[in-house]
């Protein structure tokens, strides 16, 4: 369970787009990680409700929210699309720069990413992906722990995530980078 490496071969987006759609992978620094089987019903309910609240709050705004599966390509420097070696599918991605959006998804760091943790992905999301999102400049990163009923909020300051804020899934949690956008946990 969890994220297993596809192989020791270094892959790029050119490889990634040729893989069968029924075998989902994320690509981080050229390493392909097989994604877990379908998440639990509670995971999906949380993702759906959080997405709905954020998308409704952003209605008519410049920023847009997307729900997985949605490819987020994270190029290093000016790498061509085919040469990109990092492609992730966060549960929820919020992008405020329309120039980053194309028909294949997002090319560049989203402003805000939310991952709802599953038992098999906790370490991957909290260690590997957190480090990746910090490195590429994701301004805000939330991990939602459905079993422990906690949300952990990381905010990028001076190029790094400082001490996270932890909150129980009660009341509301406001986005640090999108004023006026909050998640009401009572609705989740």
C-alpha cells in the first residue's frame, strides 16, 4: 500500500503521458510513484466538501480550484513540457495565475494545495510532497488528517515553510494566502 516506485529509471512528462490511464502515477524528480488504490469514502467526502466550499468562495474570482485527478507539472527552470520530471495530482489545487493553466492542467506551482491524508500516503504527503511544494514555491499547503481530525497548515515565508499551524476539524480554517476564503469543518 502507499506509494511504490514504478522503476529505478528516471522518467519525464513525455514518458508519463504514454502510461495507461488506469495505472495512476505521480512523478517526483524523475521517480515514478504508483498512487494508492481508490481512497476511502470519508476521504472523498472531505475532498468534495472542501473543494465545493473553496470553489464557491472563488466564484467570479481570478483564482480557480481543481480536484484530482488534475496534473500539476512542476518544471525546473525553463524545461520543455516533455522534459519536466515532476508531475503530481494533489487532491485540491488552487491556481491564481491563469497563464499557468492549459488543457493538460497546470504548469507551475499552484498558490495553494490541499492533500487529504490516507493511511498509505501519510509519510509521502508529509515528507516528500511537503519538501517538493516548499522547493517549488507553493504558497500554502494543507494536510487534512481525517482519522485524527486535524488540519496542518504550512505557509511559505521567505522561501520556506515555517512552523505549521495545527487545528482540529472544528469551526473554520481561513486561507493565509487568499483572504476571505475559509473552510467550515462543520459542513465536512
